[in-house]
C-alpha cells in the first residue's frame, strides 16, 4: 500500500460477496477461508509525497481475517 489512511472510513458499502468476487480463490489461498466481501468507502489518505487527499478506497474483508488489500480507486474533489 503506497498510502496511509488517516481518517475513519466513511459510508462503507459492500458491492460484491462470495462467488461474486473474481479474486475469491486467490484471497482464500493467501489469507484463508471466510465470508469474503469486496467493499468501498471514502477516507482521507496521505500519499507517499506527503500530500493529503480525499479518496474512494476499495478493499476486501472477511470475518476472522479482517480488512486486506486497500487500493485507491479515485480522488474526490480538487
């Protein structure tokens, strides 16, 4: 992850779960079995260059495993 989440994730939403996740087999092989969900939300992030931006972030999450593989999908605002 080349950024740091510095605020609470706002408006979290699940948009894929279980077999609807293309990466399900890989996630289960690397992190273990669980009810995997692909989620999105908005947060303030600090980039490697030190700048701070609002961004839409996506991640995978499972009970007993936690949140994994955060990525920025787009920046919000200016």
